């Protein structure tokens, strides 16, 4: 896949907010195989198209992320779920309706053809629809889900602004979109695994267990690593 030629000097690759030209540029870079940094409703994220194997590998290399930690997926709408999973269990719709768009990542069974770095050891894939209008505009315009992770080096705090992302990642990415400070002040999404019984919270985040239990009307436990 041919990567775009992008000026990596920080002043020329940062904008305030996502105006039409910013969206156009972001879509162009993504569709040409690039890796970009965008604001989300939790922290700033590194993203590339979900079917871009080279871009996914670059994200792991940029972050120094362990290969055993799969990348979650961001979508513009739950209507893109058929691209990711062969079936959405009924229980999932209870939280999708209550918490999407928003800071809840749901682990569902992934299609077998998805790249291995997107699937965990049992074939599950983490998916989320973020609530920030700016990133939703970009995701809707590109028309495909994106592989994502927080914009930082592994072991370092996630970036919560464009300048923080630039300081950590510099010229290793093709585009940094500066949308201001993250509204969640660095709080990551809650990760809920619905491929297990009972459902497991694998990462504590913005949405408390009590709210998830109430929405599911079912037992929910914490995983040991949560």
C-alpha cells in the first residue's frame, strides 16, 4: 500500500478542531495507508484503517506495544458492526443503546479474516463508537472502522492534547489533528467483555460497573487485571 507524502513538520500538520479541510486531509491520509493522531472523547488516539495491515504494524512499532495486546476498533456507528463481528448477541444491544456513542469498549466475537493484531487469544475484538463529534465526522467521512489505541509510548501517560501527542510521537506519524484538550482529562474507556459468561470488565474506566449491571440486567464481574 502506497503511503502519502506528508510534511511532518509539526506546525503544518496540526489544526484546531476538525473543519472540512481537516476532515478531507485526514481521510486522504487514512485511505492512502497512513497512521494519524486524532482527539477522541477519552484520550488522543493513534488510528489507521482496520484492514490496513501495514498501518497496524506501524502503530505497534510507534508505541512499542506488546504484540499480545490487540488493538481495539473505533466506528462511526453501530451499523458497521457486521464488518467486525459475525453476530451481535442480544445482550450487547442493551449497552450499545445506553452507552454508544461513549466511553465503553465492548469485546465481541471477531471475524476470522480480521488481522491477528486486532483479535485476542479467543478471537474477541474490542469495538467502540466515540462520542466526540470531531472524530465522528472523520470516521463517517472515511466510511470504514479504524484500528486504534491511545496516542503515547507504551508505559507513558496517554496524550490528552495535540501538543502532548506531538511531543511523544513526533514525526513518526503522518498527521496530528489538534482538537484541543480531551474532555475526559485522560480517563480511558471502560472495557466490557461479552464473549464470556458472566460478562467481565477487563478495564475500569469512565463508566462504572453499577451502570453496566443495570443496563445488562445480568451479572458482571471484574477480570483479575481490571
